[in-house]
């Protein structure tokens, strides 16, 4: 997939690891977990009973306090075993900052300051392992993290709780629009999303998309025993970077973190296996839209004199659009397959000659603006496919659909691209066992998967 990436090869190939799931940092506690079966309900009852036995209370809690307590135990215990099932030994981050549990900032009605006591109680009682967080200068600290301890795991197994036994409360999934601050030392923080007619419209669009995907008939043909797939993880958010005019890609679907070829071998839409339809050279085509000029004919990553080194040219081109100033050497990780005998200046001159119209954008740091264009395009396509009864799952500038819907999806992608960007698109189709290309070569190497 093309995508509008940073200046490293790793950021461009963000699904290229050798495991079933790509690596992820310790994720945050998901307070929306609820039991979806009697097995999960009985598991929660036993956890609550165990915790009650650890307490030395003189008086019973008031009814409202007990309801909040049980809701907190339910969410935390189920999220801990959910994490254990999807990533054995994995941790989840919990905030021990009291300010996050005030009425105006808490993420759920039951997440009061008493939740901090619950985390400590579960740790002292041997239900969770805990790594204490620590403060650090300039965003280098880390949150407290917890994971299921052996007792909790043993009860999960005793009640035979699986991923299908856990559901989510839609009201507690949070906002589908996320605005994050610019990164400082690799870390960002969530900002308040400004309210306007535009944000209300974007939320409405995301509600339509999420509700459509939530009811879709999706399946998984196989998985490795240690890495089951949570087919219920379908709530998508548009994540913006510093401003609502920057970024806006869709994140949160279970399919996004799975290695590409495994994804196409395992994912099913009803009776159909998945295919991926991938926009080619999306970043460059969006850049040409910015300057009001049609891109040249042919493969935009093929530069005269460097035809054999297309992958390296792709890395450099995307880095030039991401960089906030014109680099004087190959940005880290971007030389790719370009031989050492070629200097950066030689490569840059060849690229500027091939793409003279967008050369003024190099070093201008516009990649997040282009990403906003890309995400608007994908949202529009998803909404149009929904109207046609087609379930599609987004991965940046790519869509996954059932094999039987690939033709209608390709037409919809092409028409929408033409309307919004004013030029013809290049769309590659990938499946687990065949590889087809449009007249313009796609961005990815010739391999199975998207």
C-alpha cells in the first residue's frame, strides 16, 4: 500500500512483520467491556466474590456504590482476560491520575476515584500483576500497566471464556473523532475536539460506517492458537494530528493489525474470501491535486535513469513530501535499493525533473494535509459502498471487500477518486492466490497479499 508516510522504511511498510499481529505498545484500558454470555457473567461473579473475600469492610457499600464497584470490576476483569487471549502476557495501561476520574473527565460513570483503589486491591489480592508508572520529563514517563495474573487466567480457562463471550457497550467506546497533539519526543496527548457543523457531520458519517461494519457477516478461516482474532473489534475512529485539517485516517479495526498475506488468507465476508483494492501512488496524486495539475502518464514512481530502483524512489519521494525542510542527504531508511554509487543530489535531480510540478512541495511538510485528503476520499467511498450494500474495511488508502464485490468496489473507488481529485486513479487488486494489476504498476512488490 502506498499511504503517506514518514521518512523511514519502517513507517512505510507498517504491516511487514513476521507474526500474525503487528507489534503494538501496551494499549489503554477499554472500559466498555461487558459479558456477552453466561460463562463470562459467571466469571465476573467469581471475581467479585473473590474480591469481597479480600475486603475487611465493616459496612456494606451503598447500592449505587456497589453498582459502580461491580461495573468497574466487570470492565477491568474482562479487559484483562481479553488482552490475555489476544496477546498472552500482554499489559494494559491504566491511569492512576485522580484528575482523570473527576466527573468532567471520567470516561465512564463508574470510573470514579474508587477505581484506583480497585486496581490496588486486585494487585494485592493476586488477581493482576502491576508495573508502577513513573513520571518523566518531556513526555518520557509511562503509565501504570496491569495484566492478568495466574489466578485470573485460571478462572478464565475454568469457565471456558472466549473472545466471543465478551462484548462492548457502544456508549462507552468513546468519540469516533480523536484529535492528538503534535508529538514531543515521540509521544502525543489527546486534545479536545472543537465542536462545529463540520465535526458533527464527520461524527455522523463515522456512525453510519461503524454501524454498518458492526452488523457485517465477517469470519476468520484460521488463526494461530496463540493469537486468536477478535472479530468484534470493529469500532473505527478518525485520528487527526494537531489539527482537524491534518491526518484523519481510520483506525481501530481488528483487520488492520494483521500481517497482510495472512489477512487475505483468513478474512471472510460471508462465503467470500477477502480481496484488497489498493490506490496506487496516492501521496503523489494528491500532491498534484494540490497544485492543480494532472500527474504525468505512467508509473509515478518510475524515474528516468532509476527505473530499476523503483522501491527506493518511492521511499525518497514520500520522504520529500513529509520533510519539513529540504533534506541534503538520504533521510534515514529511504535509500532502499538505490546503489551507493548514486548520491542523494543525483536522485533528487532526477525526481525533480520527473515531477517538476510538485517539486515546490518537497520539504514543505505537507504529508499530513495529503493524508486528510486521502482519509476524506476513503470515508466518501465507504459511504457510497454502504448505500450499495457492500461491506468494506479500510486500511489507509486500501479497502478489503469480499471477492464477489471487487468489481463494484473498484468502479466506486475510481469514480469517487475522479470526482474528488480530478484525475484518473491507479487501483491494484490483491488476493491470497492471484495477483492482478492495472495498466499502471501498483506500489507494492509483486507478492501475495496487500
